[in-house]
């Protein structure tokens, strides 16, 4: 299979609020907007795409018309402490997980978008000895 693109489409009953969240806080731009679907792009590098969909729209098969739950979007950044300051301290976003350093090789914090999708803001750090061997060379 040859892919031309790959991006998540998140079902949300708070379409406009979620769009505003990603545009305001994470630098996305709207590329398509309807009352049931919004396509977003964040200019890069790397270019990143994300779409939001009203889960009640008939394009979603019956039995699957639910908002996204249990989804975690990872945003890897150069300086997680600066993003903590910008998003939480100055921006007022509520952390779902306070900033911390993990032995598995991340310094991060988590916020939630208006629809309940978790956004994990991460800077990679050296892993602890227990986890170092788990990283595969590719």
C-alpha cells in the first residue's frame, strides 16, 4: 500500500470548541469547515493534519456514532517546560497530569481538549537504566 496521507479523525460533539482549541493553542489552521466536519493542518516541518467529525453524522456507521474516548494525542516539542508555562501557567488550561519526568524517557504533561481527547505534550529525555534496553535501533 502506498499512502498519500495519514491523519486522525476525532469524533466530537463539541466540534467548534475543539477546532478553536487546536487553532488557538497548537497552531493548526482550518482547511475545510462544514457544520459536521472540520479539517485542520499545522504547517511544519513536519506538516500535521487532524480532523474533527460530528459522531452523529450519517457517514459514521451506525453502532459507532460515539465521541472519541480514550484517545491520547502526543505532541513532541523541543521545550516542554516552556509549553507548560505557555499553556497551563499563562494560558489557563487545566492539567489532567501535572508536568513530570518519567523513567521511560519523557518529560511531559497532559491537558484535554473540549471533547475529552487527551493531549500529551512531551519532550524526550534520556530513559532510566530499567527502560534503556527497551529502545530498539531502527
